[in-house]
């Protein structure tokens, strides 16, 4: 068994081990007796210790909730184990409150015709990691349970290289650097995350400025951890929130819109590169997604020219 942190709860440990599975699902599995430690039932608050054996009985995925929909997909790679797509702007990854259908899950259910891992649960089969609705770019999907487990282990073990590009408001403080500040749920605004000095989860982002213009910067970032909204929160912490991010950068964006006249169509954040090992062969693989048109148009507006 992978070693847990001192005093780390079992549900927290498993949530990190299987990032595609929600904490609520893990707690439900514990409540249903589908997770046992050394052959016995335990509470979510159990602290796993080295040498303990954790067994999980994953439920069969229900097929009657998320339904296949013929939504076009931009496929970067596909084989019998996994699918890598270039997620477009505006597409929600999995069904949730307010988005019961027309999601990436509905699209891949149609595309894969029943050949998807069920570990993610009824609402999100095959989903190993997530991108926000308005974030575009590389996303990998598991097509069977062994692949799902292997890919989840890579994400949990920080063995996946995740490179993003963003256009940010203002001038970056340095041309490159590391952001290592913990992130937790915002104490008052529960839909948001925030930097914290007490508690929270460690978060690490590397960045380098590709080009700096007068009003914005084009920045590349690498995620070393995978916290919710990590890049957006870390860039806000630097005082340079993502252009178009009205959750973590409303005031900066309002000032920039007034001074430049540019009205961004969405948060200009793009998952440009994903590098991992194939879940079956363990061969290293790298996938890249070209910048979407709205991103390139925004760069051009602010005088940053790229080769097309």
C-alpha cells in the first residue's frame, strides 16, 4: 500500500489516490461496506498505516443516467485502453447540477459505444481528470478499468506532466518562477478556492513568461499538483489573474476591459500538453493541443504574434 501522510484520513488518502472519484463517492463506498482495510469495515476517519491492505469493490456502472449523445469530438489519440481528446471551450466534462447532459461524458459514451471504465461512477465513466468548462485542451479518458486505475495512479503520484498556457492581466512579477502556496476552500464563498497559510493542501505551479505585452502576458505553466482551480488561484495570488476569469479576477478584468476595449469571450486558459505513460505498455507518450482560435485572436489584439 502507498504510504499515507501522518494522521491522514482514509477518505482523504483515497481521494488523492483516485482523483477522478469524488470524496462523496468514496464515503458512500465506505458506508456501503465496499471498502475494507485488512478485511474489516472502517470509518472514513480511519488513519491508514503502512502495511495495511485496502480492498475496494467498485459498483457496476449504471447505464440509465448519462446517455450517449452524438457530440463531435476532436480526437488526438485513441487505442483500446485510452482516448485523448482536445476538449473544446464551453463543454462541461461530466454531468452535474445545472448540466445534466450535453457533456463530454455524453459524447464519449456515444464515441466509445459502451467500452468505458466504470470506476468514475454513473455520471462520469472513464474520466480520470478534469478541465473547467471554459478551459480548452488535452484530456485523457480511460476505456477500461485497468487503464483507469493505472492512469489514476499516475495522476495521484504526480507522474503526469501537465502544461497549460494562459493570457493573464498585467505584468508578471518575474519572467519565470515557482508558486508554492497551499489552497483550501474559501471560508465564505464555498464555490471558490483560496490561498491559505493554515491547513489546506500543498499546491505547486511552475511558470515562465512566453511574451510580455503592455497590458497582458502570455504565460506557460506546469502543474506539479492538481488542486481545484489551482492555476487560476495561483495567478490571482501573483496579482495577474487569467484574462476573462470573472471568478478570480473580476476587478482586474474590468479595469483591463475599460482601458483596452477588449472583451474576452471566456477565461483564456488552455491545457496545451499532456505527457504520461501508456497504462498497458508503460511507453512514454506526449500529446499536444494547438491554441484555439479565440486564444490566438486575443494574443493578436494585444500585439503578441505567434506562428500559425
